[in-house]
């Protein structure tokens, strides 16, 4: 377990705005899906003639929407992402999810203990969000407040999705905390004017290279144990209400 410090190793200076909404990313924050997703993507890309390993796929696509991924593949690799490609990836991924997908350790307890509003804002399609949360037993703790990048013009790292979620939840950006695992998501939260807690406890987030990337983005908090989330949120509540 890491201490309560910012990404630069200093003591955290909490915001004067008390949090009223926690916005959760889904993949890598609620469910431990990224290794499965990347494995399927690499295989489907190889079948389509694009040779890419998991490390490169992580760097290029982690936390990004399907549209953003499709644009990158078309512009930089010359691959047109057609319906056949998407359907092959979807069927393979959903089979893997049904067999192997697990919730992030400690997330169910964290959601039960959280005493302010919460929602999900994910780069994934809504079908995938609901499937992931249903398989892992989290759907009843979060529905109906689910938001997908398909609802906005620009996916992460643009702030559109987080701003849309906050507006739908009737909460000002300065009163939101975003829980993210990806560089694109952290950048999106910062661009939206929200506090961001970077979570590095999922299976894909253990490498020093990934952690160094997260630290460079200077999130408000960097932590690796979801059981600690409630303590971070409550400290901000106390500090905000005392200001």
C-alpha cells in the first residue's frame, strides 16, 4: 500500500471544493479487463496484417475510444476498421469476459462505503460497459448512471465525456473526482477541470514504465489499493467542508 502522496512524492494539498460526485472509468478501475482486451486486440490485428505486441497496443490505445482507435489504425497503420474486424473482436472479447473477467479487488466494498453520488464514464461502448458490470456483479451499484464515449463528439483525452457525465449528474466540474487508470483518462479529467485520482492497482498497471507515465501527468493522487479510495474521498470531504 502506498502513502497518501501526489505523483511527485509530496504531500497532497486537497481542494477547497468538497466532492459531490465520483466519476469512475470502467476498464482497469471497476473491472480488471485491460489484459483481456489487449490480448484480443493484438490477435485480431495480427489476423488483419498488423503486427503489434501488447506493450505497443497499451501505449497506443489504453483508455481510448473505439473511434479514436479506429482513426489511429487507419491513419498510421493503413488499416480500415470494418464491420468484420469489429465483430470478430467483439465476439472474442465477450467470450473471454464471460470466462475470465473479474472486478478490481476492493471495488465492491468501496462503492458500498461511498456516501456521495457516483457514475461511470467509459471509453467503451454501452453494451460492453453493461456486460462488464453485470458479469462482475457491480451493475446494481452503478446503473443507471452509465456514460459512454459514444455519447460525445470527442473521446478521451478530450474532456467531453467527463463534462457530459457531470452535466447529466447536475454537478460542477470542481466538485467532481475522477478515478482513472490511463494517461488519456487522466488528461481528460484534468482538461475538464476535475480532480483525478490515478489508480495503478489493476493487472496491466504494475510496470515501472506505466507508473512513470502516470507520475509525469501529476494526478492529484496516485494509489494502488481500491480499499483506500474511501479514505481519500473522505479526507477531501472534511477539508472541503472545513474551508
